[in-house]
């Protein structure tokens, strides 16, 4: 068989006699031969690779996102390439350049924001960039509605009779975490309540414990705490319970994300749910639309979050 005949036998829609295709497929099965899609993609200046650029890949919500996106991309016949990066802009740029070298079909950013020079380079190379829960002018993006989530959190705490509010966040928050904090403070101010804000180094369990320690050491304890993610809420709950306060009788706590641990009996956390599978579907939809029409204006998709009521907020008065 010629190389071209073998290539046509494995190319959907290619012109080849059915008998010839069957002979090639039979020989390939006997030899254990598989098509080299990476080489084919390089020849066509496009591969099936889709990059997932992330940091803190082992955190619960990020792990859920990677799992949902990987599943959705594989269903689309893509090959997800997961790159776990450091926190700097140069880390983001290096990851993106690597994916350009492999002619990735697209890059999805779960963490970090690509520098403007890289955005222009990817555009010249025809590689779409999609941001998840990050807002950059001129790029496709998928966002949960952080503002709506913060409003639901404030209203749930207010209806529970709270009057002393606090927000726990990290010192250098991502755009999404910052939006949650600012929106909560805004809604509280509109109802003539002040909000105490505590920011710490990391948005994780240890950060939540440290923030709660600072909060209790700085004056009268609040009776309502909004944590910008569930990991910080878990640390907050453990510290305030260890300090002798009762949840929710003395302090109500709300998180954000609804990771699986939130439903465990030791926490039973009231939180705002983001659906990773919904996010993955929206990302795939953008990939399909962008492939069909590369010149579409930037696509931004917002999806709602759902308040999941468990046991860390007092019953409504």
C-alpha cells in the first residue's frame, strides 16, 4: 500500500475504495498501528490538543473543573493537555508558548491572565483563548455570576437576622474573588450595614483559619461571615468553633463553590453552587462557535449560581 492510501483509509470522508479501506484497517489491527494525530496536526497546522492552563490543580473546585472540562473535551474528540503553572505572568506566558509550539486548537485559562503580547501572538496563529471566571477585554470568557451570588449570600444572612457582617478573602484576589467581595460590601452598604473585611495570604483552609483568628482578635465577633470560597469557609468554621462560638446560633457562615466536602456532616456548609459541568458545556460551545466563525466578536457567557442551604446559617426569622 502507498502512504497516501493508508492516510486516506484513516481520514473520514476521504476517497478510497471500501475494499482497500477494509484491507488497510485489517493490517493495522494486526500490527497494532495507530494514527499519529500529533504528526497529522502539525502537518495541517492544527492539532486536537486543547490546553488547560491552571494553578493549584489539587484544590477541590479546580480539580472538579479540570475533570469536567477534560471529559467534555474528550467527548468532542479533543486531547486535553493540562499545564499546572506557578503564580507569575511569566509562568502563564511560558505555558501558552508551549501550547503554540504544539499547534493546540485552543487554550483555556483557569488561572492567570495572558499578557497582551501573548494574546496578539495567539491571534496571529489562529489559536482561540478562553478564560474561565476571569474577565479580559477582547477575549472569549465564561463566568459565574459573582455579583448575583454575593447578593444571595447577603440576603440569606440578613433574613437570618444578622447585623454584624464580615467578608473573608485573600490579599491579592483573582478578579472573581474580588468581585464577590465588592458586591457583598455594596449590597450591605445599600441596606446601611458596614462590612468588616479580612484579607490573608492564601484562599485556602489555612487562610480561612488565619482570617477567622484575626477577625475574632480585632473586636466583637460578627454574627455573619461570607467567605469567598469554600476552602476558606472550612478553615473559618473550624477556628470559630474551636474558639467556643456556636454555628449557626452565634455566627452564620456562607461559602462559595459547593465543593463535595461542603456536604460532609462535619461542615454541612451553606454555600453558592457553581456547576463545573455547566461551565464545561459553555466552553465547548464557544470552541464550536469560534471554529465555525473565527471572526466572531468576543463571546462572554454568564451563568447563575444557586444558594445551597445547609446548616451554617440560622433559620430565617
